C-alpha cells in the first residue's frame, strides 16, 4: 500500500513515470486546481495560444518521446481538442487528454453551469468516439484504477486516451494500490510458429524480396529491429508515406518512399515487382496506397501489424506484431547477397541558378542540401508534404507529418512539441499559407519558450491541393505578408524569398540564428506544384467528380 | 410532386427559403462538389481561415438573421466545429452544420480513407451529442425528408442541427415531396387558461412587479411582444446577462442587466424586492444568477420559457412559451401607473482627463458615448464582457456575446457573421488579448470581404479572469504588438492607446474609416479590471478552491 497521493498527484506521478515532462494546454477555471499541482510537480506546463495547438504539440511530443499530454478546461477547452485527438487516433499517436470538469458535488443542485453543453456526460461521450479508452474520475474508489487503465490502453494500442478530472476530485486522496500491468499480449504459440515457418519459407524461396515498413515500426519502438532485419536478410526496404523515416534514409538498402502511382517510379517498380513483399506495420490507407493506384499482389505478400497478421489470403489470430518481428529475427533464413539498390538521388540543387525564380521543384533540393543529423522535418498537409517526401532524412523518425488523417494546422504546433521532447533537434517546419493561417501564430509559444524552429511557408496563394481537384473562388485566400509575424510577436527573424539564391541565403541565415524562430516565406505561383501533387490531384479530381468509387 | 432537385440542390433551396444568404466554411476534397453547387446558387460562400471561425460566424449570423450555416469537409473540418456548435447548442442559436463525407459507394471496398478517425459513423456520433437533430444523407429515398426534419427541429428548438452529405450523394436526384411543417406546439388549452388566470391574478395583486427578460425573447422573435407587454403592464423590465439588449436599453421602463451580486446594486434591489417577478425566456445558469448570488424567491415568481412554465412551486405541461406570451398580452390586467424607474446612468466619460491613463473603468463610458443606432456590440469572453454589460444598447438584439457557454474566440468571427447578416450594422468588437490570439486573425476574412468592424483589444497581458480565480504563471501570455496585424494582413487601420484622449481620438478615427477594419489596442494593467469581474472572480475563486459546491 502506497502513501495515499491525491487523485491529481497520482495522475501526474503516473504521467511522469511514463516519461511525460511537459503538459500542453490553456488554463480555464475548471482546471486551475490541477494546474496548480502541475506547477508544484517536476512536469512543466506549456501554455499554448489555443487548445488545438496544445493537442498538436502533444501529438508531436508523443511521436518523439512515446507519450504526450494535453490538459484543458471543460468543453470550451476540451471540444477544441477533438480534431487533434482524432488525428492522433487515426495515426496512432499516444496522447493523454486531460480535461477539467465541474464539481461532482454541485451537479444535482446546479444543473446550468457555464461551459456546459447538454449534460455532464456530453464531453465524455464525444471523446469516447475519439479515444481508445476514456474515463471521468468521479469516484475516489475507482479513480486510481481508472488512471492505470487508461494509461495502459494508450500504451498498449498507441492511441489517445481521455481523462476527465472534476474540480473537486483533484485533491481528494484515497488509499490505492498501483500494479504495473504487463503489455504482453495473448499469443497463440502454435499459430506464431506456423506463421513464422511459412514466412521464412516464402522469403527463402523468393529471389527479389522487399520490405515495406510503416509507422507502427516507430510506434512500437522497432526501429533497431528493422535495421537488424534488413541487415540480416539483405532485403531492400521502402517505407510507406506515413512510415517515412522509420529507417534512416541514408541506409545502403533504402529504396525510398512507396506511394503507388504518386510515388517515384523506381521505388514503385521495386516494390510492385518484388516476388515476396514483407509488409511490416503498414496500414493500407488511400494515401499510403497512392489513392488506390498501388498494385500489391496478395499472392506474394506477408502482412504484419499490431492489428492483423496474414500471409497471402489467410489470417493468423493472436500473433502479436512484436513477437512476429522477434521471431523473424531469430529464424534462420537462407543467406542472400546484398542486392544493388539504386540510391534515391537527391536532385541537384546546384543546377538551379541563383537568379532563377524559386519553384517547388527547386525548393526541395535546396532544403535537402541543408538537412543535418539534428534536423527534424515537421510537415503540414498540402504540397509541402508531397514535396517533403523527396527529402532525405538522415536519422530515423525525424520526419513527422499527419500523412493519413491529413489535418491542416499540424506543422507549427507539432514542431514545438517535437523540440521540447528532444531539445537537441532543430525543427524544419514545412507549411502552406492556408495551414499557416490556421495555427501558424502558435509561433507565439515558440517565441515565449525561446525555441528556434525554422518555418518555411510555401505561399502559393490558396488551397493548391484543392485547386487540383476542383478549382473555384473558394480556394483563394487573403495574401498575408508573413514576414510581419515577427513584428506582431516582437521576436524572430523573417525572410521573403523569390529566387533560388534568396532561398539559399535565407536558409543559411536561419540556420545561423539559434536564438529565435525563423520564418521563410517562399513566394510560389498558385499553380506551381510538386509532381506528386500533380499526380495525386488528378486522381482525387476524378473521385470528387464521382467518376470512381 | 416537385421537379426532382438533386439532394445538394434541395438542401441549398431549403436553406435559401429559410433566409440563409451566406454559408461559412473552409473547402476540402469531400465537400468540393457541394461547394460548386453553392457557387451556382444565390447563396454566397464565405471562406474563413479556420473552421471554428466559420462556426462562430454562422452563430453570429443566426443570432441576427434567424438561421446560420457552416459547411466544411469531413472530420479534419467537421471536428473543428465541435466547440462553436456546442456553444450554439448551449445558448440556443439555430445553426446548420453541413459536412462533406466519403462516398457511400466506396465504403465497403476502401475502409481506410483519409480524414477517417475510427469508422464512418464517428463524426455523426460526435455531433449527435451537440445538436438537436442530426442526419447522414446516405439514402436518396430518405434524404429529402431528413433535410426537412433537421431544419424543422432547428427552427423549432433554436438549437444547431447536423447534416452529413456524402460526396456521391450531392448530385443524386430522386422524386420527393416537400411539406411545410407547422411549428405549432401541442397545447393543453385548459392548462394554458389556468396558468394565465393565475399569472394575471398574481400580477394584479402585486404592487411592485418586475419583468426579467432572457435570450429566448430574441430566439423566438418576441421582442415586439415584450415591448407591448411592458407598455401595457407598466412593469419595469430588467434582462439577464445573456438576454442583454432583447429590449432597447433606452426604453423608459428599462432597469438594466440583472446578475445577482455581480450586477449593479440598483438593478439587483429592484429585481429581488419585486413582489411579483415575471421571468420570460430566461435560463437560470450560474452566470445569469451571478454565480448563485441571486436571491429570487419562487413564492413571487412566474417562470415561462420554451422548455418549462411554472408559477411559484407548481408546473404546467404543454403551455408553449409563445402561447403564454400571446395569452398574457390578450388578458385584461388591472391598470397601473407608470412607476418611476431610475435610468441606468451612463457613467460620465467626460469626467476623465485626456491625459489620464486608460483603465477599464474609463474605457467603457467612452465606448458608450460613441454607440449609435447602427452599432452592434459583439463581445468575446473575459473582462470585456463584464465591462460591456454596462454599455447602453440603443436598439434591440444588438449585443451579442457567448455569455453562458463562455467560449473564448467568439468575438471577431461572430462580428463577421453579424455584419453579413445585416450590412447596415457596424460591429464594435470587444476582445481580450488571450481570445484575440485564438481567433482574432479571422480579421483576414473581414479584410477580404471589405467589412469594417472596429475591434477593441483589451490588452491586459494574460488571462485576467483566471488571475482573479487562481493566479499562476500559466495565466501569462506573450505580449503581441496587435497593431502589426494591419501589416500582416496588408490592410486595416490600427491604434495603440494608453490614455483617455488617445482612446477618444482612435475611436473617432475608426468610426470615420468605413473602408476597412480598425483595430484599437488598449493597454491595460494586468490587474486592472471591471468591478463586475472583481466580484465574479472572488466568487469563482472560492469555488475553484473547493470551498463551495
């Protein structure tokens, strides 16, 4: 029996034990008591300008550190977190959402409390749709256990969890026992054995096997194991769009990012012509599949994720992802020679003249030339993401993007979370003008904390991705003078870039400025775009017009 | 049988019939087909920078025009509307939320579509919690009828409704019949008769009756009826905080805004000492009740709303609000003389010297002096709201504020909706620095549309309301140079104000500038605040510390 911590203290204690050192949020009266506890704890509170900024920051933090947390007030705060929480759910980012709530005691007497929507269950019912586990700590008898349950589910499934903490429960203490739960999943040993034997036989028979790696490699911490598997099997390895950078992109067997017809033709050929495709931790979303232009033959596929394991057309129950991975590493496989892998060529930035007008095609090679081991690339949604797929990430998991859920506004706040999670990283944020208008002023928080992200705003004067699908006046937006953000916030460095030479010089100046954020506005033609977007837009356009399913 | 309009056309047709001339939103691929239809319709699409801006704008629009609409894409768009929708629900603002969605046809084949959270029901399940009626138009057989049902419920209950429109249903046409539904509610005529007789007897017996009017007077369009009732009965009339401006505040029998201990002492005395209190369309939320400092004796109270009708301690079923109101107007009441009503004195702005440092106490009288018949005051949450309660609104329903749900960020976007709803109005927006950081850049939309709101930013360097409850470093925010917003957006006029004289001159210049928005930053001490906030903060502080229920 431990000393009885209060419910609020216990929650902070458990978050700390799970590695959380920062909690993001905006204060509000229903949560101030818990904020006071945060101030007294070794965890630091990071105030953001908006709640969704806190949610994206916690998501970025979780992707680097393994767990993130956002803490806000009831409804007016919590409901602003629904979209970032949904994104974390869709893309498997383990984030704990903590919301204050009205006192449990007063609820019967005073049914019309401010911030209330319909009844006292409303917010919890909403978050039940968006999280893997949710609870309202309304009873001290079960509160401690409920905290354990939600944290365990978040850790186990790498999805967000929701904890509602009524104001009058924060300081309530009750005797409780904490038992660490095992994360071991139920395993059918015979099924695992059969599955591994079949996979090994397929690999041994194959002449051109390829590994396709997805985001679960990162979520379940299997990056080292993946390198070991690649080095052992000498299989060339590609990643999905969402899995970009789960392996260092300078690894000699790295093929590139696979995305069906929207990706590079060489990578596509290698993946689709493989006679054995080992898909590890990939989810076959429309984006990952290049809007269903991917041609992956199940007859040649071994598919393993935390949710499903299959070979060809048959499935295995209770074959956990980690165990399958470990088993494969321990299985003796036919030795094979290291195949020649065409290294993804970083396009030559040097070719573009200094005086040439900057375009998406010349921008990304320049960025690529300046990436270092310390860069974490954080991309928002839009053409910045499609262009960014061609960047060569040096180390692993240093490319963050909401590539499946695709919520605009992720970039700037997620970069704040990423840099706090690992202060040795320097974020390079890629964001369009539309998305910057949504959450870019979260640079206010970077300014307060003295963080130094480099934010590249690809200003193509509107919603360029949608222009490709269906053009109309609704895709136009007001042209901001983005460089004035530094005047508004009273700090930072800004550059407006029209040519290749200006871009190089701005990037060098930004890299040299370690004391504040830097913002580089890149002026692009509204119809300039990356080849990937051109292909993807054409596909989505057909769908928007109802021509395909 | 009408000519078969497509589902999308029918939805626009019905919105137009209900008075909607503008739809607010941000485009996205699942909704582009419907956006194309909006462009072809007589309804204008108004692009906002963020979805929540669209939600608040639609709310402001609805409060002026009787119905508002926001239209966004699936999940990444829709979920950013949860908070404004919840606010509209809590405060009874009739807003239609329209969301695009993936094709119905492709759902079985392609379960992992971008923007998807958990399954295809997730977003609808979320909005079912936040709306009075919701539907997904997945079947042409029922789609037309479902549109009618949701619109009817929104009109009937003055709460938001949710319509999900899958991409491949927009252009589908099916034979349909439209029948206008009656908004007449079930009435128990005998109960109504008894209720009216008892109310009339109570009024006739009373010597100092008072009417307390709430926001439902506005929502159900009973403003003229209220004036008629006041003029007929010669009852002095106060409003709740949320009901502020349901009657012109220059009416000779107007007492002021009632808010328990947080309101003006004179109004409190008049309301609480009334020997018959006729409460019409008021909801007794904590804010309206001055955080439960109100002392309203049920023994002397007649209470009528759209949800409940009671006299003293007994209730009446099926006595609709409108019928009760009409009945009261038709009932013969004992004539009484016009009582002397102390007119709410607009504090003398003239008293403050030009060189005096501006404070909340001197700011509001200055603003008051410049209010005209054309001003609509739109207040955000925080001390700007508490200060604004003392303004004298000339005409009715020209004070908009989220005074119960209290979501920060309402002000600037709602003002855009209000001005589009009635272009003869000029919005005066009152907003704190914290709330401006959340949604103030929605001025981008005002700039694009050439609207001319005057935005007064009360810069008290942080979350002043919360400082009153529990102070801590989490209430501090970065100090922006708000005047630089005009440089960022490339248009508008800005003023930074430190003294009374500067404030007067800035306001005069802003009023003279009809071509763009004007922004006036008022520099206030972090601990300067209105007397109302001082009283309210003290009450909430006790609660946050858990001393009261």
